[in-house]
C-alpha cells in the first residue's frame, strides 16, 4: 500500500517540478543580454592630416573644423610659405545625426569648392575583440563655385563640369591605448578632366597615430594614387623614344604632431598636399615631397555636445 502512495505522490509533484523548471528557463530567456562595449576611439579627430578617419560623432554633437595649408616652403622672403599667396584654407562643420552617421559641409578657398559629405560607421571595434576592426564609409560631393573664365583648368564647358565626387572605405583599428592605424581605399571622380585622362582615379592610403604623452601624438599619413593615365613617347638627345606618363600625380606624405583634449584636437604637420578636399589631392597633386615640395599646415577641430 505504501508503494502505491509513493507512486501517487510522485505523479502529483512532477507537474509542479516541470512547471518550475520551465518558468526558470523562460525567465532566463527573457533576461536581456549585456550590450557589447565598444573599444575607445582609434583617433582623436575626424581627419588624420589629409585623410578622413573612421570617427563618427555622437548624436547631436557638432564639430567645427578648420584646415589650413600654407604655401610651399623654401624661401624666407615669405617666411617659408607662411605669408605665401597660394595658401589654402577650408572651413567646415559636421553634425552627428545618428550614432553611426555624421553629415558635414565645407567651403575651400582654392577653386571655391563647396562640399557636402557623409560618414557611416559600418563595423565598430569592441573591447572583447568580437569585432576586431572598425569599418566606415566616407563620401563627398564638391561643387566648383568659381566665376566662369576661359583659363579654368580643366576646362568648364557645362554646369555639370563643376562636379566632383569622392568615395572611401576606411578600415581602422586601435591596437593599444597608444597606437592606432587605418587603411583606406578610395576612388575620386571628376566630370571634367583633360584630354587623355580618365574621369576616375583609384588610390589607397595608410595612416598611423602613436601617443607619446596622454595629450600628444605623432601622426603619419601616406596616400598613393593607383590609376595611371595615358602615356606618350618622346625622343631623348640620342634619338631613343622614352615613354612618359602624363598627368602624373605624386603620392602624398604627411608627418606631424597632434595635441588633444576631450573635445579639441590640434594637428601641426608638413605635407606635400595642398588641396584639402580629398579628391583634389588624389587627382591633381603635382607636389613631390622628396623633391622638396613641402608645405606647413594645421588642422583644428572642436566638438560641442548638445
């Protein structure tokens, strides 16, 4: 008789045990998973000298940008280009519309370029290294707002000849609290180019930042155009035909320092790029760093959070 009583008790208790286990499983399933923490920013500024970085602004944050390139160094009569007539400057602003999207606008002195741009964070590095890198897209559209003249180069015959575009993918990583690097691939497009040129020029860049103190870092930025345009041949003094590439665009090299605070970054550097707007540098640069075509420049960015 006791045997049957035990069996009956087990049968009565089993549904409650199963129900309790099921409730615990449901409760565990409904507990929200802990959000993955993002790695700290790889760079302090939206630019590493001449190239955009992967940095996007926080929502409702405003970044004021000032980028200045003096004339080429080499003559003390204009204080090594500081008082030179060919200095270039860009004033711009950027606004964080989403935690992954930043929109911007700028105006550049040379060629009176007006540009609108966007940066989108596609992948973001995490502290656990479940996502080991940052991947961002940067794109801009620039409009040449100069007054029409017959000497404009390249020639502007139609309104759409004033348009240029730039697209870039930025792969960046913060390796240590002191050291960060980025690699980019890009294409620059101009609606109007010289005869014999293509409208597009592909390129890549490599940039690095190393902190030597909590607020000071060394910057290196190298840009390499890949697309080579048409070649021509001309005889040398001995009558041999020598091939030469027209419209050669020299690589860009920049070396400098960055001084930063929580909302401010100041970059001081030497470079052979003076165009400031990325497609201007990648498509038209004629300065050769290793031949002494070097200029002094600086970038200032200030972030305001609302």
